[in-house]
C-alpha cells in the first residue's frame, strides 16, 4: 500500500539587504546582487520594505507625488538612499520620516 506523501513547502525567505523574496538555493540576491550567506543572510520574518523610485511612487505614495518631486528630495539629500548600479533604493523608514517632516512643515506654515 502506497503512503501519501506530504510535500514540505519551504518558508519564504528574503534578502536581508533589500527584502526581495529569494529562492532557497540562491547564492546572490536577484534584485540587489548582495552575496547571500548559507542561511544567515535571510529573514524568516516580514522583510524590511525597500523601494525603487518607481515602486515608491506606485506603492508607497500611490500617485500622490510626482517623480520630479521625489527625485529632487533624493538629490537634495532629504531622503537617505543607496545607489546600486543605476537603481536608487529607498527604505520605507526613510520615506516615513521624510513624509512626517513634510507634514510637520505644512502644519507649521498653516
């Protein structure tokens, strides 16, 4: 008599540097190129959210600001970022702080 086998589905894993979901056997992050340790460079919990300029505009800001304003704030050093090749990576925490500063400045000027 054959026994039914239960397939074990591995937990989702994420790059610790940029938060991209990674295949279990990856040696380098497919998004940011970071070298991955055996298991130490993965997060089993919710990843830190990292955005490119385009994904930040679409997912974080949801069309409320334009690309010119965001790129201007990045160029002026108002939003901490990392350049990886031609990509600009933004942490959600940095965007949260920048948005809070924008809201505070608006309240003070009102």
